[in-house]
């Protein structure tokens, strides 16, 4: 897996939510809507990464939802300084890390969390948002026959397979960049060719000049990256509001 998955920037700001349990998984929760929930499936920096928690706060406030970020790496946390510390960056073996957190290992936990939101906690509508690693997961949550979520949004998804694209059965949004090895060429062409034939609402957002990870690890000192980050956040908020409003 490309080094772009472990590059980026940690943002300033203090998350306002709390920590809880969701389907026996540690989770960050923010927001107070009792009818609408959003499950975020994080990138390789995990559930404690400040950026993903700050994004969860924005979704909760702006989309009017209760937002959960589950721990889908079994308690292991990649330190945010990995992005800025050359020694940490060189030492972090992305392939080995993902080998311990493959789809067969983590999909049951992710699905259990989505199921708990409706069946145990009683939310009427549930959406899912995935970043990088989480992209494949939200596609699977929205697959035919699952009935786990009402819409999904994938920001620069990685590890996505054609069969997962074929199976999507709920409204789906994809935020893609110009420079992304995981959505280059054939895969993005496949996504844009197949999804419009599946009878689901589809929103494709293209971000020229941006790189993989921009929607969760942008450099906030770069105005162009900030503009793209805000546009991606606003697009996802709009998508959630449209499809989860009671």
C-alpha cells in the first residue's frame, strides 16, 4: 500500500465529544440527535486521530446527527506524529499493519456497529462515512441485502474492489482526487461507469490538484488544500442531510 496513506497533517482543535462503547467496540461519540446517526470508518490513523474526531464534530453539528467513530484496529493506534517524524514514518510498515487489520478481520466489527445503531440504539436513519481504509467498508455496509445503512460517503477510498462497487444498493457519494493511486485509471472509470447503472443516487465529487488523504489530513496552512477540505466536508454534510433527514 502506498506511502500516501501515512502522509498528511494533524490539525489543531479540541474535539468536543466523549468516549463510549458501540457493539463492544470503543468509540468516540458526538452530537445529540436521537433519530439520525452516522458511523465513521477511519483511515489508518484510527479512532483517536484528532482530525477524524474534529470532522465527526462538524458532521454532528452541521448535518444534525449523532456521530460515532469506532475503534476498528483492535486498540492499536498509529501515532499522528508518524506523518511528520521521518523516523516514525520510515519505521511504520503499512503493509504489515493492514495485514493485521484485513477485511475479513474488521468487517464483522464494522457491520456490528452499524447494526447496533438501529437495532440496539434505535436510530431511525443511519449513514456511513469512510476515509481511505474506511472506503471499502462503507461500500460493504451499503451492499445489497445488508440493510445496515441508508446512505454512504467515501472520501478517497482505498482497497475498494469491483465486486464492492457492483453490490452498492444505497445512495453513494465518492470524493476523489486527481492524484490518487487507489482510484487511478481503471478503478475510477469503473466506478463512474457502473454505479449510474445500479438505480441508486450517486454523487461524484472530483478534486483537481489534490492528493490521496486530502479530506482528512490536509495541510491547513495551504489555502488550496483548505478550500478542497472544506468543499469535501460540505459535500458530505449536504449528502448526509439530504438522505438522513427524518
